[in-house]
């Protein structure tokens, strides 16, 4: 087996698991509001598309509709943070930007599958990859001190959310670099 096939298999497993988690939180979790449900379902759609991308290059669905869908999804996260009635809006918009960057990366990958890459696409891909790598590092390390401090106690899902957010960001950055 080639190393690229092993990496593709690992990414497929990661994104398939993330899709199941997104579907669970989007459809079945009783403690989610409407905005959160839509966000989780958008992540599930992205994860499903990315799970098959290493093998099929998304051949089943044409690139332009995928690019349009994921571009709209990229706008959803900051726009929905702006209209929320509770919490501080600037902080909510800032927290939504990593999700928007992941969706924008997916839109760029879908657009590039059509073969119509423009001169700015490599620059955008590199900028999004760096942004996603930084988001992954932040997310994967931000819960570590709390894990050490609460050894033996269960937290309310926060470490798991950090893991999934970081894993999705890291996987998306790797896929973006693989398909450049």
C-alpha cells in the first residue's frame, strides 16, 4: 500500500467519524438550539464530502454546486453569530471564523476540482492552510491544562469538542495541501 493511500484512509476514517458526530449533534442531541443544529449539519455535510474526496475527487457531484454550497456555509457561521441574541457578538463572530475558514477551504477545493484554478487560488489555499493549522494547534492544545487539572473528573464535553474542532481543522488543512 502506498503512503498516500494510508493517509487517504486515515483522513477518510477521521471525516467519517466527524460526519457521524455532526449528524448526532445536528439531528439527535436534545440540548442544541437551531443555530447550533444547522452548524453541526453543515459540518456533517463537509465531513461527508471530505471523506470521499481522497478516493473519488468528488466526481459524483459537480464542482460548481459544491463550491456554491460551501461558500454559503462559510458565510453562515459569522452571519449567524451576528444575529444571536445572547452573548457578546464580536466574540461570537471571532469564534465562528475557524469554522468559516474550514468551509471556505472546502469551497476552494470543490472549485479547484473543476480544473478552473485561477492565479489567486494557490495563495488563497496557502493562507487557508496556515489559518487552519493555527486553529488546529489552538484547539488541540487549549483543553490540555484543564485535562490535567481535572484528572479523574468528567468535564461537560469540552475536551471532546476541542478534539473534534482541532481534528477537523488539521484534516482540512492536510486535504487542502494534498489537493493543491
